[in-house]
C-alpha cells in the first residue's frame, strides 16, 4: 500500500498547491482524494473548517525530495507518512472576514463591536453601531441600513444576532457579560407593546372569567408580560409549553368573598 500525506488549507485549490510545493511535482501528476471541501462557518466567524486532501506519495528518488533550506513542511519519503497532516500556515486572512483569534486580545466591548459589524454588514450596508457599556451589561445600538431586514419578523432576526453575538463574546471572555443589541429603539417599543397587550388580555380574562392563552413568546418577552401583570391581583400568569418559545396563560382570580357583617340588634 502506497503511503499518503494529508494536506489542509483554506480551500481545496490551496491544499493542492501546497501538496505540489512540498512534493515538488506538477498538479497533473498529483493523485489526491478530497476528504473535506471545508466550510466558511456562520458569517465567516465561527465554525470555519479547512479543506483537507489525501495525497498518494509518488515513487520519487530521495534526491528529488530533499528539503530545501528553511522548508519545514517537506517530509522525507522513507519516513512513515500515513495519517500525517501538513497544515497550510502561509495562508493570509481574507480582509472581508474577521480574524477571531487575533481579535481575542481586544476587550469584550471592542471585540463584540467588531463581530457585530461583520454580522450586520452581511445583511445590510451603511449601518452604524453605537456602544454603551457598564460593569453589568453592554448595549449595542444599530442605526441606518435596512433596519427591517435586521429586525426580521417579530424581531426574530435581531434576536438571532443578539444570541450569536452573546455566544461569541462570552466564549472568548472569562467573565460572562449581558449583551443587548437594539435597532433604532426596537426593544423599548417592543416592551411597551407587550405591556399594553398584557393589560388588555388581563382585562378580557377578568370580564369573561375564563383563562386566556397568548403566545408564542421567547424568554425575554415572557418576562416582560409576567412583570407587567405581577401586581395585578385580579389575575395570575403562567408559562406553558416546552422549548424556547412558550405560551402564556392568564388566569382570572376569583375575588375573596367576605362574610356579611351581623345586623345590629
């Protein structure tokens, strides 16, 4: 069985080029099998995977494969080469992608802004990010660009962006930080609308004297509704269902009946 070497690079073409340089043969003579075509990951930020090829080592004289001075990736053919991966360390970072590893030296605020800008630019152009932070949280406010595309239906796109940013930033930081991403005051408007909706549902439940079910809501929206009705003694609220999105049930409370006072003699 002929020995083989596995090469990794940003894509298959670069892996083939690297193999040809190491083995000093033309690409037409290279016998290889593609093990992985690689992946750019989510927005080119996380989950990136290199392409990998398996090259059958050709029967070449040892003098033809002698390493040149300073060349580290050349492997002599007489050494066992099975299951050995040669990594392409000479690749340059694409200017359009965020270099996550080199950004780790940034603090959480700047790093989060860098990542968020990349996420936003993947959806729309001309968006500007303003950051406000304290010891408890980091708030990124986005203005300009296509705000409707960034928010999405019922805020689902914005919620996904915030969730992804929180995971990326907290993964590279020792201390977990509360991160909020807002677009032109969407969250404050959303909070006001949910509070009004909760009061209307509570009033309707009391009038009909029957529980009402509303939803589905994410954890943030459910919290707003529960807090809005917390001090309303006429009703109580309860989340119902499984998974990330749940419904809320608003139960009318029966008023406490007081015993009639005895008539005076």
